[in-house]
């Protein structure tokens, strides 16, 4: 018989080369030391070195893992507080209290608002999340989300009492704020972190880049794109050929954190044309790297970047093209002011600063005698 566990967390996406939701989950449980047990697949190879305990469960596809393996482990271990960190959660509530982390509600958008992806895996995931999100929220005793925007969407969509929701933003480790030397012989390029999901709006960005090159007499500028899986590069490169810009666009494969930092630092600017973001981590990475930014004026992005860059309408291709030209022709004095302001804003999302919010959350949650 397993002993009682005070706090448990689903570690399915917290292993190996994790980013995004996995990073947030690790940051959330960091103050708990040995109070938290992490449930992970038994084939996990790369584990974060922390004080937390691990329990290995038989590896399954995520749907079966979340709906069968996790509830069985939770019930067996009599978990008092169970954290579901990936928007969804188990249909059956067998834990004492459930803490659900909701990063965004993108998958609730209609097909008209957001077309299906070219990836069947992403489409199935979208349907899974759409079905189980409401059940997870109903089962949740407490909800953590990453922005005021997503909090407001949760209240509007599900009629939640705002006292049930805690906002803890994504954060960056201290190394993101260290100044790196620029490569003075580097090509001039705009940088973006996108993806093949329709919400990333990549096709429209490519159209806008082609328009900017011709309309604004821009020469010697490339567009470098990270985040798109290699099996989709050909699709977008074909589109680039139709636009006549294939020699000006570069798609990157998997890159390390150090490579990513260098790409921000050496870029002419960072452009983020996403249609829907619960937070928008790449935008903070760019600001912390002292890179001038242009970003969509929708969802959470104005909240995160405030007035620290050039904003545009991501649904209007000429608006994106104009923002590209503004980055290219940016006055040096204005650039310095923009970069300094952006860096100060990025400091609000330092890991050590956000950690105080996390500690306050757990002080409230684990208060002795609390129901």
C-alpha cells in the first residue's frame, strides 16, 4: 500500500526536452520540495534534478494516460492535491482537491475562427481538449492561469467566480537577461517563432513579408523561422516559391536554448503574428534579449508587451507588412528607447520575481486547517 501523497502532478510533458507547459509546471512545484510527487512514464530518460519524488507509470498515449493511468495512481496514493498542468484533466475526480492549470482557450474557437491544422495529431488534440476542458474546470477546486486575458476568458466562457482563479505568469530564468555579444558579420534577418498550427498565422506572415519586400523597397533582409516541425517545411517553402521569396526565408529545425538566444540577439527584430496566445513566451524572450519587437494587437499580447514595440492587426496582411517595414527602417534612437523599455518590461517576468507569486499561492493552498 502506497503512503498518502500531499501534492501530485501529472509529469507526462515535464520530461525529456520539455518547454512551455512543462517549464511552467516545474516552476509551479519548485517551492514544494519533497511535498510533491511527479507521475511520469516509465520510459523517461531525461529528468530534471529536483527534490521531488518520482513515480513511474506504464507509458500510454496521452488520452489513456490522463484518463486511466493518472486516476488509478492518484486513488492508490490517496493524493490530497492533484495538479493537472495541460488544460485538461481526468473525467473522474478521485483526488481530494484538484488544481487545474489552464494556459489558453484557443481550442474552443470555431472552425470559421480558426481553421483545422494540416496535422491530424493537432486536430485530434484540439477535439480532445475541447471535450475535456469543461469537465476539468467543473472538477477543479482551484484554477491557475498565465494571464489576465485568459482569466477573463474563463470567467466569460464558464461563469467562474474570479476568486477561484489565480494568475501566475510564465517566467524566464535569469540567464535570459544576460547580454550576449552580437555577431557583427551576421546577415540581416527578422526572426519569428511560429509553428504549423493555424493560430500561429504563418502563411499570412509570409504573404506580408513578400509584400513588405516589394512595397517598401527592402533589400538584404531575410526571414528566419523557428518552431515549425521539419515535415511541414516543404509545404511552406512551396508557398514561398509561389511568392518569389524562397531565397529570403529560412526554416530551422530543433534548436537549443543557447542557439535560440543567439537568434534573438542577432536579429534585426522579432515579429510575432500569432492570432491567439494565452501568454506568448517568445515575446518575452525577445524583450529580455534586447530585441525590437512587432506583435499582434490581439488576445494576451498587448497585456504582455504593453507599449514596448510595434503592434499590428494580424488579420490584416498589409498591416503586418507595414510593421515589418517599420522594424527595418527603425530610427536608431527610437530603437534604443524601445529596447530599453522592453527590457524593463521583461524584468517583470523574471523567474525569481514570479516565484514570489508561486510561493504565495502555495502558502494559501497548504495553509494548516484549510478546507
